[in-house]
């Protein structure tokens, strides 16, 4: 009439220990670095000299707004001529003013002019399709049949069934 008790599984303990993430202190701030190539706490970039940090989001946004302003005041053409020079250093005009620079994550090297414009093309295309997507949705605001652009493509309209039930 002995009670059956399973012997403790020794593998459970080691598995539990292995599941605990290994701590990796940041050389800049000393706190846990986190899973990425950039310190989740201070922005220090892995494998680069201490103090080399990614630009914080607010600074990136500021750069985008400044580039927009510079595009306006230089009537676009001035900015386009300007960026030919700044892109050599991995910068837009606003990035050169605000002291930000685009580098390759894998090497830490400043992008070449070709890499800079390849990145810029990606940004241009993504922004363009974002605007097109937004416009396609907003189309129903001024459309006589309240159709979005995908409604037009599919030849559909959207009914409010509350009205058909009461009719
Ligand atoms: Zn850090």
C-alpha cells in the first residue's frame, strides 16, 4: 500500500535554468542589453565604440519634419541638389544639420551614396503606397455612390442593413 511518487526529473531543472535568458550588460549604461543589436535602454550599438548610439525616435521625427520644411523653402529642387552632396555622408540635408547619419547595421560603415538612395527609394515607395491606400479609403467621402476604390474595382457598394430591416 505504498504511495507512488514520481522521482524528481533532473532534466526539468536544467531546462528551467536554460530558459532563463543570459544577462548581457550594456557597455555604456550597464543595464541589460536586450535581444537586439541596439541597447534597449540607452541605444548603444553592439560592437561599436562606447557612446555610439542610435538616434532616438523624436530626433528621427524632427529630421523628417525639417526635411519637409527644407523641401518647401527650397522649392524641392534646392533640396534635391543639396541631398546629392549630403548623401555622400549618409545624410539628408536635415540629418546633416541635426547630426544624424545612416550606417549599415552589419558593418557599422556609413552607407555609400548608392545605398543611401536605395534606402530612399524604399522610403519613397512605402510612403507613396501609404498615401494611395489612405486615398483609396477616403474616396468614399466624396464618391457619389459612397464607394472606396476597392469597391470600384470589385463593383460593390456597402449597405447599411438597419435601413433595409425597417423598410
Ligand atoms: Zn545601454
